[in-house]
C-alpha cells in the first residue's frame, strides 16, 4: 500500500479494498462494526467488495474514504 497525507493531516495508507483486508470475511466484520461499506458509498459489503474501490485511511476513523 501507498503512504499518503490524509485530510486530517495525518500520514495514512491508500490501496484497493482487496489489499487492505485479508478477505471478504474480515471486511464484512468491519462493516458490521463500523459501517465501512456505507462510508465508502455502497449499500452492502458485497457490492463494495465486488467493485474493489481505491480507499485511504489512517489511525483516525474520519480519514477512511473512497478516493
């Protein structure tokens, strides 16, 4: 994954969804806890996983977004 400067000013990461999570089960777990798919603009975790968007984030949850 690539190192980027996030909107919060923190250094963060950027990569495709499939690079960020080990597999769909891990992504789905985070979606249940934090609604990650909704934050990326998708109705379901499966749809987000299928489209495999470029995302970025940092230690601050507010930085998690689709690029």
